[in-house]
C-alpha cells in the first residue's frame, strides 16, 4: 500500500468516526456558502427589467454560470470515475468510512436518515414531477412544465445508464435499509439535486423576492441531506454519492441553461407582439 493510499484510508476512517458531527458542520458551511453565492449572483438573477446589464451580457452571464457548473460537475465525476479504475485505494477508503459509520453513529440517527432518504426515492420524485407539471400546465406555463419534466426524466435515464456502465457493487453489510441495483453513481443524490434544484428554479418565478434565498437554501439542504443519508445508511459508498451530486449538478446546469436560452429565444421571436413569457427568471 502506498503512503497516499494509507493516508486516504486513515482520513476516511476518521471522517466515519465523526460522521454525524461533520454532517451538521458540512450542512452549515454549505448553507453559508450558498447564501453568500446567492448574494453575489443576485444582480444577475433578478428580473431582466431590473438588471443593470445589457440584454446580451445578461444572457451571457447566465450561460457562463451554467457552463461553469456543468464543467465543474463533469470534472468531479470524471475524477472519481478515473480513481475507481486506478487501484483499490478509493474502494478501501470508502469501506473504511462505511465501517466506522456503522460503529459510531447512534441507531436513532440512522433511523432518522432512513426516513429522510425517502425524499429521494423514485416514487417521491415521480409524484413530485407529475404534481408540479400539472400545476404549471394549469397556470398556463406549458413550456416551463415541459422543461421541468424533461429535466427529471432525463436524469432518470442518465443515472441508470451510468450505473450500467460502471457496474459497481453496493456495500455489503447488515443494516436496516437496503437497495437493489448497482451503486455508482448514487441515483438518490443526482435525483435530489436535479429535482429540488429545478423545483427551486420554478418557485423563484412565483414566490415574492423576499423568499428567494429561503427557497434556494431549502433546496440545497434537501439535496445535501438526501445525499448524505445514503452514506449513513451504507447503501452507497461516499464516492458514489459525490459522483451522483456531480452528475446531478451537471445535468441541472444543462437543463436550466437550456430553459433560459429557449425562453430568451421565444421572447425575441415574439418581438413587436405581446410578450409570450412574462415569468421572472
């Protein structure tokens, strides 16, 4: 075993032994980072009429932000996928973390995560998809409904495809919760990022501006908690979850940018007539 591999396994074991405290610390830091990022980007996420940027720069800024998220997510996924094929170190680190979680996390906390993980179940996300799509159609937002459905369905196709490509077995252990199929990348993690990220994107068009930050933070907290629940329940390795978050973030960026570009195109196409889409971005 190389020195780097030994360090990685030892670090994973330490994280597993302090997993519950690190979860709450990570959630807090993530929410603070999301709030700061939202404040910094708010001038580009306000309604177009209130922006100080020219229309081309306004649209370009959104595309650049979305492209950055896409590249970042794809890069993280590629790095983890490469590490899986580069030797046993990552798998041993994953196993060390899972073993320490089993020894140190109280049963009550595991039971709580077993409930929270259902927020990322396929049944939950399918129900959410249908309900939100129906409400959007009822409100006359058919194009937004189409984008919402394509985002969730697209991830529902992408994740199983990636699982078949990598065909990684799930952790083997005695636990109160089990899951079928392959492990890499985590479908609950990617599904939560896409579903709750898209839900936040949709809600920002309808709720008053004073609630925008709360909507964003709720989406971040939900996605992070669902993803971490998979590690605490030991139905996924930590690297599966990180890869799921990365692939979900990349797909979410593709969907949001595509919807924004389509919306801008439709607005330009309707120039000289009553605007087709008066939705807030």
